[in-house]
C-alpha cells in the first residue's frame, strides 16, 4: 500500500549511502549504509535496503512512499548515472533510477547530480531561501558548486557551476582533473591531503599525515584537519590559510562575473571549519570585488550534511502523485 | 514628419561618438564626432548633432526616426547614465535619454550599457546568432563582457559579466579598479600601456611607448600595438603573449563556471589582432577546461566596431512605434 504523504530521498556518496523518509517536510526515518565497491547493481541493492531500513525506522515498515529522489556524484540524465568515478565499478551509463524503482515495487525514482541536489536543498529549505540568485559552494573531498539564477538552478549544458575548477593560481598546484591551480586543489580535502603528502615527501612533518596514519585511515578526514588545527600544526594552519585564500579568489571572480545576491558555503570541510572560515573567505574577497559596496552575502549552509538529502526529497515531492506544496 | 521605418543608434565612447541611421536592418547613414570634454549637456548636444549629421547623410535630412538607442560606458538605468568615468564631467547620474530626446523633438530614447548593447548586437545580428548561451568579451581600453543565458542577456543585479575583473593572477599586476591580477590589467589597452610604461620606467625600451610618443598621442592605440608587433618589438610580443594567456585563464574559468555554447571575442584590440589571436586564446584554454571534449566555440565578433551601434539599433527598434520583426 502506497502512502503518498511519505517521500524518500537518498544521498549516494562514494563511501556512504544516507536514506531518509519524510512526512511533509519532517524527516521521520533515516538509515546509513556503506557504498558497495562491487558494481552498480549492488549499489542499487544497498540503496533499496537502506530505504527499507529507513522505512522500518519510521515504525511503519510496511508503508511505502510516493516517490524517491536520489542525489548522486556524477552526471545524471534521464535516470542514467554516468561519469561517477567515486562509485566503484560504474564505468558506463547505468540506469540507476530504473534499478532502484524496480527494487522498490515500481515507485517513481528521480536521480540528479549530488551538488545540484544540495543546491536545491539550500534553495528551498536552507540558507538560499531569501535569494533569487545565489551560488552554492560545497567543500568536501572536492569542491562542487550549484548556481541559482532568477530562482532557477542553472547547469549550462549540464557541466555548469564547476566552481572547484575555477583557476585561482595558473602556475599553482596540479588539479585532479588535469588542470593547474584550480580551487579544488587548495580547498578540497583531497587537494589538502595531496599537498600535505607532498610536504612530507619533501621531508616536512605534519599532524595531517601523522594522525591519519596513526588512526589507520587511508584518507584524511575533516576530523583530522580540525584536530591538527587545534594542535597548532603549522602545515595544517598554512594549508587552511591557502584554502581560505583560494576560496576568496575564486568566489570574488565568480561574483564579478555573476553578481549574485548571496554565496552559500557548505560541504563537510566548510561545515567542520564553521562560520569563522566562511567569514574569512568573505573578508578575503573584498579587495578583489569590482563593486565592493554591493558585495554578496556570504553565509554558511543551513542544512549541513542534510543539504543533499533535503534537495533529493524536494525532487521526490515534485514527482509525487500528491504534490506537497 | 516622423518616418517610423527609420531607427537611430548612438555608440557613445569616451573619445568618439558614432551615430547611425538604419532602415530596417540596413545602415543608410552614419556620422562621427568627438566626445566633448565639457560636461554631459554638451555630450547630449554632440549626440543630437551627430544624429542630425547621420540623417543628412541619408539624403533625407528632414526625415525623423521612430526611436533612438544609445550604448554608453557606465551604468544606465531608467534613462539615467552614471558611473561613467570616461565621460568627462559626468559626476552624478545624468538623464541622458531625456536630454537627447528633448534635443530630437521628443523621439523616444533608450540608453543601455555599451557592453550589454554590443552583446545584444552580436546576439541578434552577429556571431552569437546560432547560440542560446554565450559569453561576449570585448577587449578595448578595458575588457567588458556580456552574458547571454538561455536566449536572454543576464546582468545579475546590474553589475554582472564583469569579465575584465576576473582574477587571473592573484599576485599579479594592479588593476585600475583597485584589485590585483584582473584580466583587464593584462588584455586591456590601458593595462598593456601601463605595463609598457612600467618597463620603460625600469630602463627598458619598447616601440609601444616610442611610437606613441613619436606620433604625439597621449594614449597607446591598437594601431601602435599592431605596428610594434610587426616590427618584432620584444616587449610588445611579450605583452600580447601575456594578454592571450590571461584571456585563456579567465575564459577557461568562465567556461567551467558557466558551460556556455560559445564565447564571442570582440572589441578594438581583439578585432585588430584578428582571428589568430582568438585562436591562440582558445588553444590556451583547453588544458584548463574541466570538460575539454565539450569545449565552447570561441569565435571572433562579426560586427567589429559596429557591435555597439547594432545592439543600440535593436533596442531602438524594440521601442519603435512600428516594430521591425
């Protein structure tokens, strides 16, 4: 029996799956799982299992939902997921919407890029609500962006708002995409880790790498960044200074080009570094703004790690037989 | 007697005024004048006199036009012109549309920013015609930009598309706006001249400055840049290399952010340096593009020094009692 007052959303990441069930705007169930590394069919299985676990968490395991929204890393077009190097085994376009729908008894499924979905989350129920135009910047392993112009999410020909690949220093650090000096190489967790490891290889020492290895992790975490900063680690301080500087350069350039009302800064790294980091970025932008007296509001995201799931819920609601206004 | 099949346009610059009369899409009269340095009332007088001279040039000096469009440097809002440091004596917002209308017997006048107008010219009758989305970049004394998204000119909150103030080198040359390392400081004629004069002050020699002084000019011209390049002047070659490099960095960043179909490059400097310069810029962008296999077309403007007047004509036609389709 389908209860169309319930909607479901999935935030699919390279390491974790977050499933939530909402009644109206209220989240009534949630569940987490690890993203399988054994191919997209297994990812679809895990998504369905997470959704079922989240439903069970609502106390009504037999209820079903009106629609399911999924935010996923990569390109999502007509239900197909592609260009998702963080989803192991997903090499060619995969019909993820259909695969999940099939496993969930034919419930309609919509899938969209994770950063676009997070931007929709902040636009509809987060820090972007007061603005007709804003740039969402999500600083995590990489740096993603979403652009809302005149109330509508703008994605260009599908690859727009790649804020992480704005050039901040043309002779600077190599970027994972093959470019040089892109924002992501300075502000993204992977870029910070790569630079920390280059320093260590050159004979320096930093808690960023020491703590990562002591904890037996294979990747730098936001928690480790925070602890290295608290411990006064000089390289951690320098690399976060670099991150704030790179954010300031890129966002001033974006503002001079787009003249948006606001910039919303979210993502795991920015959330962990908090409003003080966002304020530093805003301060650093000022000298590079063309119209500094008409600067954008630069604000932290409101939804934190729920921006993605919230945006996916909004997409599911739009698809739902009984639309929630 | 008003002949509403005629429209008029004015391209108002800091040194020159260009007035054109068109019948349908065909330019049937044109006139040039020097921009007075004695305040905006005299500028309005000179615009009216140029329009009258252009009308005389059509062979029907007694004909009048249906509407007049003006492209002007600065901010144009509701007929008021402001923020126009290149129009001597224009210190506070000045009712330029009204002033010109009054001098032309009450004909409706529309005024818009010169770069926006040039973008509209390229969009409707120039190199932008095939595209729903493109970025227009006009390289002259400074570097201006216009953005067409989904068929509509996008200007943000009125200060958007300031391509000239994208940061290309955060530790680089000072920009006239107070920022550092902006595109305009490398590719704009004023930026090229400032750097050439810094080199001369530091004991170097360049034809860019020698030729300017020999001709008794107070400002570097595009003709002088072209002649210095032809003569193999090493500093001229280096500074134009820098200009092409800065254009590549800025336009790759803009593309990664906007994912437009095309980039149209115009303005006096780019027009003079020709398609080879535009091709160099496009080539330089490739390594910095996030989706190089989906690069934008990078094309020279088609209308050259008529982009502004053409866009102003289009605005006049839209205002005309008998709209030309």
